[in-house]
């Protein structure tokens, strides 16, 4: 039997088990670095599968499993799943609705866990068909964007050294079962900024005695939009002010206003231009009003850049399993898988879960990845691992 047929057959046999696992995990979501129950659940399943080694906890709440093929030589491929949830109150009316009020698997990490566990089940069944090792990395705190560095520091890519790494992310805007894997830049660098403007508060009826930080902040907000004029129209970027805090009553002009937001870029030169212009614009406007200012700019995750060879391997694996390809459009979202890709060649792909004209987006209180995608994702991860171990 061709290996693709055997993988699909095995994936289909595990479909019911994977659905049960996903629903159990969906019902008990946990925030980053606090995924203790999730860690225990994953650890128990990996031991039941019969992997050669299961290490937990890693980096507080992560898990690593290792499977060896028919012989210990050869390459090591890694498959990564993120395991944390979001601080969102779930509004879905399903039997497996979140029991942790205010927490929800609204980004599909429950599906990612189940697909990676499914790949472990498939590869355990096929261990006589390959030479090498497969490492299964269940990573905490992706939503915080610092779980991957913690796993790397804890040795997730060593002992044995990983030669290639793969991951999937469910995507509601892509048709069910389609796969998108852009070679090169796939997810943007995700930065955070805080602009603090200090004026002189006073009575709302006597604004002429004040330096109004609300007025200054409004002009800074508008000024940030002008940064677009300093960038080429083809340079992908996002500058969003997402929070403005200031004031305590309707008739009091405050002393201080704070603005928080995010910047998303792919090119370091574009990032540098945005940082420079943010400072120039804020300084100029505040100076004109006599206000003081402070900018705190935090560079977050770098851009997620797929290795072109590994991206081609993933797309070929998907086609070999009968899956169709969606357009390879980079996303302005951030993904801390980028830290793994700075250390090891690999690729992360989007796998579609949309079954109708439209479904709720990621990070929405009604998003639900569903169960049908699980055997497809598990099969694709397993095939990527097999192909990577055989690649020259």
C-alpha cells in the first residue's frame, strides 16, 4: 500500500479519538504558562501511544515526546503544536463549551494539539516504515509570544538535534481542507508601543489654563497615520492604536493620556522607518503644545519566515494526500513559531476550516475549529515528518 494511502487510512481510524481529545481540551482552556491540566492530558496520551520518551513539564507547562523509527540513525523531524488559550468568554452553545469562565480556545490550539497527537498515533503505527526520529513539541504561551523561546532555552531543539520542524494553524477564511504555505515571509513581526503624554490638568470649563493631553493625543493619533506617506505602497505594514486611556470625570481635563498599540512589518527597514517617524511626530506635536512625552517601543516576535525548501516539501505532502492548495498570502498576524525557524529549517502552513460562506474569525468568542479537520491535519503533519527524514 502506498504510504499516502496508509497514512490516510490510519488517520481515519483515529478520527473519533482525536475528536474526543479536542473536545476535552476545548472544555478546559488555560492561559499561557498555566496549562497544567493540558500538560497532564497531553503527557498521559503520549505515554498511552507508547512513545520512546516523554518529557514533562518543559518550560513550566510544555511537553516533548520522542519516537524512533526502525533504526536510531537518520534525521530528526519535529512537529510543534501550541497549547494555550485566550482570555475570552465563549459564546458557543456546544456540549464541550469552556468550563473555565473567561477563557476559551478561540485560536484553534485545541485542534493543533489534537492534530499533533494524531500525527504521533499515525507515526507510531508506521514506525517500521521510516528511519530517524520524530520529536513532538507541545508549546505553551504562544498567545503571549514568548513560549517558543522558553522551549528553545529548555532544549526542545536538542538531544536529539532537530533537522526540520513543521506546524499547522487552522484558518477560518480558507476553504475547508485547503492548505496555504507561503515560501519566505508568512507571518509579520509583531511589536508593541506605549505613548505617554503628560500635560497640565484642570477644570473642563477652563481649558485655556490647561495643557490638554486629550487634544494632544488626538493629534498624535492622526499624525501616526501620516507615516504611510513615508513608506512604499507595496511595503506590508500595520500601525494600529488599540487603547487610549485618560481622564476620570466628564468635567476634569486629565494630566496624562496613554496610547497603546501594535506595529506589524516584514522588513526591518520598514520597521525602522516607522519607529523613527513615530518619535518625530510625537515629539513635534507635544512640543507645539508644551506637553511632555515618552514612547516605549517593544520589539516582539520577528517575522515568521518559512524555509523555501521546507515549504515546498509541505505543499507537495499536502498534494500527495489529495489536499488542494490555497493562495500563499502572508498574514499580518504574529506567530512565535518564528523563533524555531530562526534555529531550524521548517515551515508553518495554514489549513482551512471554513465550511460555509463565512465563519467567525480567530480570537472571536464564537470561533470553533471543529472536528472534521483533525484527521487531515494529523495526516499532513505525519507526511511532512516522514518526507523530512528522507530528504537529502
